[in-house]
C-alpha cells in the first residue's frame, strides 16, 4: 500500500451551520494505481484530495504515504514533501497570472533548482506531447479555459511526480484535448508507475481509471474495479451513477 | 443586506482600515490639540511673556497685543488640517480602488448603481466617523499631556489646565461633519467613475525602448546632482555675492526630482528585467516568480514611491534647515547676550541698589574699563569706507572675562588684534580678517582677526569692538572712557516690575554726537547726557546704559522650545503620513496578486519562502524611498552647513528619522504577512 487514509474527517464552518465535508473516511491506494473519485458536486472530492495531498489538515484521522504519517509533519516539511513527490492539477487551475505559460510550466523544476538544460528539455517534451507548443510565450489571461487546464496539467506532470492529484482535470476540456491528457495520464501511470488520484464527475473520464470510488455526502458509497475493458467499465460507472443519484444527478458525458 | 455588505468589506480590509483610521485619528488628534491650545486660558497666562508686541523687551509694559505664539499655533493647526485633508482624500481612494472588482460584480448581478454608490458613501462615512471618535478621544486624553509638553520644552513652570470649551466642541463637530461629508462624496464619485469606466485591469505597457534610456538618463541626472553637491560644499559661502550656489541648488533639485523618477521608472525595472532574463538566475527557486512579481509591484507603485521619496527628502531637508537654523540662532544668541544683566558707569549705582533690594543671588560680578575712539577703514564685506566710533578693550581685560565671552571668537595672542562686529548673516560666519584700520591719534592697525561675540552684549555698544594688546591700549587716547559691569545670578535678578519701571528712566545713559571731518584727527565727539532722543540722526550714537539679558535668554529658550515643538510635531506627522501610505500601498494588493501567493503555497512552496517574497517586497518599498531621500537630503547639508564637518547631531536627527521610518516598514511587513497568511488558511 502506498497511500493509507485512516478515518479522516473534516468540517467547515462554525457549530451551528457546520458542513461535514468528509466523515470518518478511510481509503487505501496501491502503488501505481489510477484511482478515480466520483461523486456529485459538493460530495467532498476536492476536500478529500486536498487532505491527502496535505494542502489541508484533516480534523481527525491520519494520512500515511509510504509509511510516513503526513498529518504529523510540520507545515514546512509538508510543503517540501508536496513539492518533491506530488503533482497537482487543480480544479481552478491555480496558474500564476504574473508568469507566462512557459514560466508556469517549468515552475516546479525551477523551484527544485534543476539545471537549465533539463528544464528546457522537459518543457519542450511536455509541450510537444500535449500539443500546445505554440502557447509557450503567451500570458495566462490570453488563454482559454481549456488551454489553461492543459497548461496546468503540463505543470503538474513536468517533474514526473510520484503521485499525481487531478481535480476534475477534464472539466474544461474538449473531447480531443481530454483524450490526449487522459491518454498521457494513463501512459505515465503504466510506464512510470505514477500513482494517480483523480476526482471527476464525468463517467468518460473516470473510465480511464483502474478503480473508481464513489463518494456521497462525505462517505464512501461504493467502488468498482476496472475489469480491463473500458467500454464495459464505462457502462458500470453509468449504472452506479444511476444507483446513487437516480439518473441525472450526474452529468453523463456526451462524448463516449 | 446592504449593512451586511458594508460590514463584510470593512472586516475584510480591517488591517488596512485600522492603519488608516489610526493615522487619521492621529492627524485629527494633533489638529484638535493645536486648535484647543490656541484658546487655552492657562496657556495664555503662561505665555504672558509673548503677549506684548511692539516693544523689544518683553518686560516693559504689558500691551494689549494678541499673543502671537498662540496665533501661530492656530495658523499651524490650519496648515496641518489642510495637509491632513489631502492625505485623507488621497489614501481614502485606495480602499475604493481595492473594491473595484467587487463593485463591478455587484453591478453585473443587477444591483442598481445608486445602491453601490450609497454603499461606498456610507462605508467611507463610517470609517471617518470611527477615525473622528478615536481622534477626539485622543484629544481628551492627550491635550493635557501635549500642553504640558509644550510648556516643558519652552521651560515654563506652569500647571497646564485642560480646557475644552463648548465653542471648541462645536467647531470640531462642524469640521467633522464637513470633512466626513466631503470625503464620502469624493469616494462616492470615485465609485461612480469605476462603474462608468468598467474597464478591468489596465495593462501596464512595458515599453523597454523608452524605459532603458530614461532610466540611464535618470541615473546620469542623479549622479550629476551628487557631483554638483560636492561643488556646492565649496561654493556655498559665496552666496552673498554670487548666483552660482543658487544655480547649483536649483539644478540639484531638478536633477534629483526628475532623476529619481526616471530611475524608478526605467532603471530599476530594467535591472529586474535583466535579472529575469538571466536564466541561471531566474530559473532557480522562487526567483522565477519573485522577479516578475516585484517588477509588477514596482510598476504599480512608481509614482507613490517617487512621491514618498521626494516628501521624505523634503522632510529631511526641513529638519536640516531647522536644525542649522536653530543652531545658528542659538550661537548668535549665545554670542550676543553674554551677561544676565549689564550696566555702565552711569547706571551701575542705581542697579546695584535695586539688586540689593531685590535680594538677587549674585553668582559672578565683572567690570571692565573701555575706551571709545574714532576709527575708519575699508569694509570688505560692505565694500565701502566706514567711519565710526569703536570701543576698545585691552587683551588682559578681555581674557579675564568668563570663557564663554571669547569662545565664539577667533583666538588671539597678546600681540594680536581682534575686531568684534555684528554678524551680517545668521548661517555663515566669514572668517576673513580686517586690514588697515585707522584709529584717531593712534597707530594704524594692520591686521585684525574677526569675531562676533561681544563681551557685555552687542547692545551695550554702538559699533564694533576692538581687543588690542595691553600696550596699545595704555598708550591710545580716548574720546570717551567708560566702564562696563556685568552680573550673573542664581535664578535670575529677581527685579520686580516697579523696579524695572524705575530703571527704565536710566536707559540710554548718554548720546555721542560725532562730527566727522575730512580726516579722523579733525573729527570730534561730543557727549550729551539725558538728552531727549532723536533717533537716526546721522552721527549720533546712543549708549544703552544697561541691558537685562536674562529675560531675553528666557524668551529665547521659550521661543526655541516652541519652535522645536512645532517642528517635531510636523515631522512626526509627516512620517506617520508617509509610512502609512506605503504600508497601505503594500497591503492593498490586487485580488489576483494575493491569490498568486496562495497558489504558490498550493504547489508546494514553503511558507518561509513566501514570507521571503513579502519581506523583499516590503524592503523594496520602504528602503528605496529612504535611500534616495537620504542621497538627496545630503544636499541640504551642503546648503546649510557649508564647509563644516558633518555634525553629530544632524546624523542623529537623520538616524532617528530613518529608524522611525523603518519601524513602519517592519509593521507593514508584519501586517502584510498576516494578511497573506490569513488567506492561506481559508
Ligand atoms: N473552504 C470551505 N469553507 C466552507 N465550506 C467548504 C469549503 N470547502 C468546501 N466546503 C464545503 O464542503 C463540501 C465539499 O466540498 P468539495 O470538496 O469542494 O466538493 P466537490 O469537490 O466534491 O464538489 C461542500 O458542501 C462545500 O460547500
Ligand atoms: Mg471540487
């Protein structure tokens, strides 16, 4: 087991109108797994990812990665851990407006003070791979939402993280870009054994995973393992969504 | 709901509002206290010395003239109010600007414009009201303290009674109402403009082709100003007859002001830009972000930094002027009024009698015989031939006087001559010597050193004085002989009012009428006693008879203290204003700028590194203006302290200013970091 989440919970707000975003949640993720986390909006997906990735501290419980209890670490060490081992694709992109595309993408490498040649190499490789070479010198506010998401993905992947956290990575992408990104995620998952935790409410996106956990109101509702056939897996996911939400609770992707 | 919106935006920016409110209430407090001192009865009676104008000596006759010290205090409060208003209007705009996006969103959500404008109106009004409440509280708390402080620095022992009249309260209320209304209306107008313009973030054009040459030119200007300052140190003493120093000062001012702006505009961003272009530098660690971030912040704040720089330089220059002015006046005073009480042979008897009656404790008693003779010489300073009576004193007698009498003069030995004359300029003492002075029926004095410090005080003489070797003195003839007497007391001469009135009859002991003929030896002096005074008749010289300088000393000390009080108050106020402007400027980041810091944290940048960015930002914002201001203020030292060494006191004054200023930087940094950190934990 690479990631062990033990009985974590998180509340927001004050006593009276507190929101129990995550309630006594446990989860185990194997090395090299491509885990999907599904649930309707407000189910607690983002909160869960944030806690596993140490961006937020849980109120209770533990998050153990490679035998290390991250909740016990100091903020500073958490940041270091995050920087060295994790990559993030945030739902809100979290790109830096002051920097241009290139600088945004290479930021994780620059932060680690990698050498210049490696930075250029990796950058060119990522841009080519994601088919966005022409965006290199653009400013962030000159990009469409979809382009921003791709750039955010490029940044997350550029330093080959051991664990990749992706929060609705295809939410703003057209089907072609989404397929490219998902294929690449699958690729690094298989080749580099990168563990991926991806939150999504989209069945097509989820069908790339090796396992999908369904959460609702902050608790695990059920989970399905990919039988090895994506179409079949997709069917299973759709069915599960129907079971949970009674039909159109979830967006069913049109591009399957 | 509107109440909620106002409440939320007030609490969102509470740190910044707190600084603004504190700065405003400080200003209101100072203004209110100055105003209230103006009609404070206990102060009025404590300052009775200043009541009578028209007579040179405060103790003669209590006129009904207004008390001009209090008039000054009131005028100062007016000036202060004006600048405070400018500050409040200007800085109040920061907050509206900060809410720009919010207001635009409200409008998009369909809120009618007038509601948004009303919200901004009331928001401003609430903040102003808070500032006034605190300010008035400060007035009540600190009025006594400030009044006592004023009396203390003026060295008046008097109990300061707190006094707040109803008319004063009414005035303050009117000012409060008016200023709050004014500021709220101005901010409402600002909101209207935001809503009408609607354009989002205006992109800053980089225009390197303009910035780089402009920056270099600015650097050249600043450098040339420094070179010019070096010349000014040499040229300043020629100010009385040459226009060169004025031209230089003028050039330095222009070069400094524009040079600084150009450097801020062009040079500093270019440096950051170059650093950012050097990959090995910028692609390492957080630099990739921080260079760009700094550049962006610099672009946004160029004019403010420039403004603060120039005002700081101005403040430092004013402090320098005040310091040297004070020192010059002090020295001048010190050299002109050496004994607390002085008399001549005609008045000594009466005065001694009165002193006995007044039970004065005499600390020191001196007397010196002098000879008065006619002289003529060519005065280099005035570039004319001068003929006048001159008072002569022997070297030994001169040396026997208390040390403070000759401290300010050039040193002479028993064979040299020393001419003591009035100093034509307060600031600059000309260390030239005088040559070829003809004395009636005595040998020509070829060279005489020059001094300004009159034994027995300048007013006891009608012309310059000459210290001559004992031998020369013994042999020289005298048109008139006289003896000067001087006393020092423990705790003053204690002469009562009636005694002084009596003594006044003995003022102007005698008048000398000089009949200048074609040559000195033919000219004659006629002494007339108890003559009705015909002032300004040519060739008449009046001998004062006695001089009560202790009182002048008191007046001088009080005036000096008052002056320091006002200067200090204004300097501190200016410092508070500048510091708080910068602090607010640093803290009121655009939304997206603080979001970026949060983003950095999310992708694994340690908090300490983000703190580093904040620190660098604050350092840059605060250090730049003070450094450039110090460079510029150096010129003022050249102007007011030419030729002399950098005195310790002026360094202390500067250091004090810098320390206080840096304190603001530190506070600003703390608040900045707090604000950023709060957003991290959302
Ligand atoms: N910072 C926050 N403050 C208060 N409530 C929050 C915060 N973040 C999330 N929540 C609440 O927690 C629940 C889970 O949110 P989230 O994890 O963002 O859901 P999802 O990503 O699945 O849409 C929601 O009800 C949301 O309103
Ligand atoms: Mg979410």
